[in-house]
C-alpha cells in the first residue's frame, strides 16, 4: 500500500515569506502525485498534479511542486505567502500502476499566514 | 459547471441510529469516490464506483456501511447502525479521467 507523510501538521509563515510544505511518499511504482487545498467550510480544491511529465509542476495561485524520485518527495512551495493562502493543504498519491483511481492522502498541513 | 455537491453538510445522530449521506457528482463523470477523514487524521479512501458498479470497495470499514449508486448518477452512503467511531467528515469526489478527482465540501457526521 502507498503512504504519504506530511511533515508538520501546522506551519506558520509571515506574509511575503517563502512557503514550503513537505510531502514524502512511498510507492513501488511511478505514482501520480497531487496537492489539494481546503479553505474553511469548502471542499478540497486541486492545486497541482504530477502525472509523469515535467518534474517541476506549476499550479494555481502561484504554487509549484517538484517531483524528486530519488528523495520520494513532492514538496509544495510558493515564493511569497499571501494572507489568502491560509488553509489546510493535503498531499495525495495514487495507488500505482494498476489503480490510479485510489488516492492516499497525508494528514494535512494547516498553513497560517501572519501579517 | 456545477461542482460536486453533498447533503447534508452536517449531521448529528445518536449511536445506533441510521444516517444516509448523499453525493451528486459533476454531470458526465462516470467515476465517483467516497473518502472519510476521522479526527483530523488522513483522508482515507472508502470506495469507487464506475457508473453504477462498485469498482473498488476495499476501504469500507465494515458491513455497517452501504454505498449505492443507482442509475449511475448520484450516490448514497448509509451507516446503520452508527457507532461513535464513525464520526468524521465524509467526502465525495468524481472524475472523468483518472488523473484528477473533484471533491465536494464534505458532510460532517457527529455520532453522540
């Protein structure tokens, strides 16, 4: 089975500072990887996805993530945090070569942005 | 295009009662998924429908949970009888292609 580890359940940054949310996964086959964001009282919104194309993936709202196979990582970054980025972020990996439909999620990281 | 909708948004029931959650996927999406997040932990897969057929129900916790998707449109997830550990947020998602799932806002279930 796949597993996803998000380091840090809470991350706090100042407005304008770099955002770095960490995600490591375990997978025996090339995975599909995703970052979702959940704003308060809303559903999960897809930020970006990696599906075996370019390793540096750009998403919405200025976020990007880099797939590093050697490190089994897919960290999410944004150069300059904005107050509106405060939300909970989830990293997810698909189940693998024969079942891309089943997603495994991390425990989530709540991002707090200080003025 | 309307997104995935779920009803109700919140439900509070007593242990032993029955609750039915509903999910309406995005129109035209054959794939429909149920997930659950318990007590701030990871979001866990429950099952996957392709049209009206259960493709994968490996995540269903036990036989107190019954999911249906009659006609291949909306889906229901029934919990009967509910236990305290069933409390959590139940998410529904739908997709046309396998590389992108669209999630609903979730139903927060509290069993007292």
